[in-house]
C-alpha cells in the first residue's frame, strides 16, 4: 500500500538487511524499492488477532489512554462477557455509592455505556439527552421513545438549540467548533447536575479511535473538547474499544439490534457536516438531504450493509440552472464508507442509478441546493467525517 508521506530507510540488521521506515528523507537510489508496513493500531477485515486471550487487568493499567497490548480484540460473546464483568467491577469501585450523569445521544457508544452503568449502579445514573440543534431529522423524538418509554431510563431532555447555535455563530474553524460544542455540553451537564443531589461523575461514550485521532488528526469532543475546569470525574468504560467491539459488547448486554447496529453519528452532530460557519439554512439543508439519503439507502437494501453514510454541505456555492433561470446554490456531498474499526475505511460502490435518483430527489426537495457530488476518498487519506 502507498504511504502518505516520504520515509527514510535505515538498517537495523546488517546481515539480514532488514529495513525500517523512518520519517522525512529521500531514498536517492534511483530505484523503486518495495516493502511491507505494519500499522499496529489498525485492523482490517483481513486481520486476525494474534494476542493472548482476554484477561482481567488492574485499573491502574487502564488509567492512561493507551490500549493495553495484552488486550485481545473482543470478537465473541465470551470475550464480551469477560469485558462486561471486569467493567462492572471497575465502575462500582470507581463510583462507589455516588451518582453519575451520562450524555446520552442514542448512538451505540453512549447506549452501551448507559447499559453498563445501569447494571453497575442502577437508578443512581441520570441520562441527559441534549438537543443542540445538530441532530438528524426525527432523532430527538426517537431517543425519547426508545430510552424513556421503552427502556425506562432516568432520562432528562434538554432543548438547547438556540444556546448552541448562538455560541457557534460565525465560527469557521473545525477544531474550534468541536471544542465549543464539547465545552457547551459540559456546561449543560453541570447545570443539570446542579438540579440533582451530589453528582460527582460524568460518563462518556469515548472509544479508542476518538483517543487515537484526538490531537494529531482532530480534537474529539470527548477528548480535546473538555474544559480545563471540569467539575466531574470522568467515567469512560469503553475508551479502549474499537467500534466493532462496542457492537459485540452491546449485543451481549441485550441492547436491540436497531440500536447496536445504528450507523455511527459524531458527537458534534451535523455541526461537522455543515462545513465552515454554521448557518440555520445550510444546517437544514444538511438535515433534509441526510434524511433523503438514509431513506433511499433503507429502501434499496443498503441500510445495515454500509457502515456509515451521510451528507455534507460546504460553505460555498456554484452556478446552476433551475427552471431556465440561473441559480447560485450549495452543493451536497454524499459520503458512504465501510470499515471495521473506523481507523481505515473504503468507499461503498453505490449503484449509479441509485446515485442519480438520490441526486434528483435532493436537488428538487432541498431548498438552496443545485448540485450533488459523491466523495470517492478512502481513509487514509481522508477521514470519514469532513471536519
């Protein structure tokens, strides 16, 4: 596979001429050299784990943000049960007889954390669902129905749409948007926690790709977006799991398939899909086009087959023609990828006829849009999300 930037060749075994790759130097040989590169943090669908079976680890080893080398990938119900058992002990030890508050988006990560905490501490967990105006169409209503009405969770719903959009007004830089969203989430939780008695812990659905990518790739809302004066002790029971492992654990916890296999959705929501400075009209264009894409994928058998799919609306316009008159409107970018663990991703080969149909629907049903594009970039070099 190609490497994204130049590397330097060094010799560590003169006899075997074993080559290692290091950064930033030209080869200067005039010849094409070939080699294999192993990235230990990345697992593809073709790799099998060669690590020892899952074993209990002391919490002291889990204190940092590096996944333990002895930790085998969780691929079976038995490994999931072992993980659940260990985490229940760790959660009870960490939280004791105190209370915890959880940011519950309705996605698989926060849902798995909720299920773990309900098992560990019961009704001493309060789940807070914040509608920041950056959710997908119909999502707040779905979260309330599933968690409050069906799962009987202790759920608090907060309408904070105007509050978040006001904070984000005029902010163009993606990292700054993520940090604003993350920090404002914490402020909302602090306010909700003050309405409760003695909440000491904040639970989050941070997973390992969030940690790995935070900083060198992007600031994750659960990692790089936390304020320095955080008033809670963090609880992150799945922070060393990849997305496929989270799903295995979710199934072992008895969560419904519709929740476990729901496609991933970023914590900053549509805020990182409405590129540049967020405006309400472009935000609605993202929301409506996303709803069309999800509807068409479901009708055409791609729901559950494609790992993640969504739309992006950039902050520029292009010339078009509508009803014989010049238009100057936004493009919508379609993104559909497959991956095992979110560390690498391939682009889904969507039938061209379906792409044409989706394009026709979006350009006719979504105000302010005159063009639809399909993103063909794998990861690397592009991240799954645009921001």
